C-alpha cells in the first residue's frame, strides 16, 4: 500500500509551496509480520501483573495474622446479625407458621 500526501499551508508570510510525501506501508508490513504490534504492550502488562502478584503474595504473607483476624471479625458480625434477626422474628411471632422455625 502506497499513499501520497500533499500538504498545502499558509505561513505567517503567506502561502507556502505545496509539499508532497510518498509513504510506502509495505516497508512497515515486513516488520509487523515478524512481531505482533501489541507484543511490547503485552510484555509490559505481564511485567506489571507479575509485580502485582508478588506484591500481593508478600502482603498476604506479612499480614496473614491481621487478615485472619479481620475475617474472623466479619464472621462473628454475620453470626451476631443472624442471631439478632432470629430473636426479632421470634419476638414478633413472624415465624410461628413457618415449619423451619420449629
């Protein structure tokens, strides 16, 4: 694929001479065939992914106790809320006709 571009412009001192450019994309095509155009971007993204995974693994290892404690607090809170909801249902009598409440 060969393209010809003509550039006509007016500068601060008036019109400029029209300039023509010939661009042969076939020359670029030979390089693209050898390597995907996005290959460099993919490689950089893979480096970032690898660094983030390493960071996450290191964070998890360094903070495993704190992570476990936070998970336990969440479990306790969920259990507390369920128990509270059950008490409220029993007090309101909403579960009287429910076979699961017997």
